[in-house]
C-alpha cells in the first residue's frame, strides 16, 4: 500500500513537471553589428546604458540596456539586479545572443516577478531583432525563482556583502575607473556593471568552461543600496547564467567565486 502511494506521488510530481513551461536562459537573433543593435534597441524604447568587449575579446561585444519597465521593477529593495538586460554581439558565430527577460527577471525579482512585464520587454526585442530562437540552456518556469545549483549551494537571496560604510559609490567609481561598463539608478539603489580584467577574471573563468557563446550575462554587477554594497553570490550567478553547467565544469572554476568576491571587495578599499 505504501509503495502504491509513493509511486502515485512520484507520478503526480513527474506529471506536474511535464506541464511546466520551459523558459530559455538566452534567445538568439540574426546577426547585426553593434551600431545597428544600438539603433534597433533605441527605436523600440530600450535605452542603451553601456557596452564593452567581454573577456577583453572584440568577438564578444556586450551591450547593456534598460527601459522604464525594468527600472520600475528594479526599484524594489534588493531587486536592482533586474534593472538591466543585455545583448551579446557575437561576431565569431555571427549571431546575437540576448538575455531572456522572462528568465532573468523571474530570477532577480523572485516573488515580485510579473510575467506581463517581462513579455512586454520581449515584445520590444522581437520588434527590434525579428524572430528569436530559444537556447538549450533553460529551466522550468516554476524552478527559476528557487534555483540553486545543488543542495547547500546559494540562492538568489544569499548575496555577498562586499562593503559597508560611507561613500561607497565614490570609492567604487574611483577604484573601478575605466572598468565601469554602466551605472543605473534604481530607486534607492545604484547598479554598476563592472568588467573584471584580472588574471583570474572573466576571460579566465568563461573560457575555462567554454562559455563564451553565452557571455551575455556579463559584466558582473554590484548593487550599492544605502551603506551596503552587494554582489550576487558567484556560485548562484554563474549557475543561473549557465543552467546546463555540469559538476565537472563547475569544479574546474572552483576558485572563481572567491576571486570575484575578492575583486569586488577591493574596489571599495
């Protein structure tokens, strides 16, 4: 009898998962050069806030953008990371790779996520770039908010406090200098996208897992809210950006989370 009950529960769980909507991490579009991408974004009500060559490689040029829908959602406490989405101009593979708003907004807005807002941004992207194809990297819709790589690994809310005190923005803007890709005000917080060109930075860890094609999640971001600066825990952010990452690949960059935390902490000294 007990066996029947357990089997029934497993069947119910599997059946429920079959009906879950799969949401891709990234979307692909036909290739355009960086200038045309920026023009297309602007024409469709999306504001470019910064751009740079990810991993110091001109083949992977990332353009960050926002819009009133994103900044309004991101104005809530601990939600500033949702304020920016990105487009990777991948000249090596001749394609555009877009962070999927429905995926990353769900991850970063948590219980505050509104699918209609994400779809509004997706519509603008479709108008700008035409047919969008889903990446194989994806998660079930009902798994995104509560995602973590595995047991005992961090969730979205397990952010790392990299600095606390006064004049944090002044310190960051002085120390990061030319490595600041974008700055975005969202309510009471300021979101920064910061390139990490160090020896153990993004060029190292992205190539180590052969993740260049999906480097649209870069640059790494830091949120300054009040007297506190936080980053998403690298064990969370790298995992949510690469949901198909294997345990072996994750272990190959086991030192990266510490390198990222150390780098961002140093920017506030």
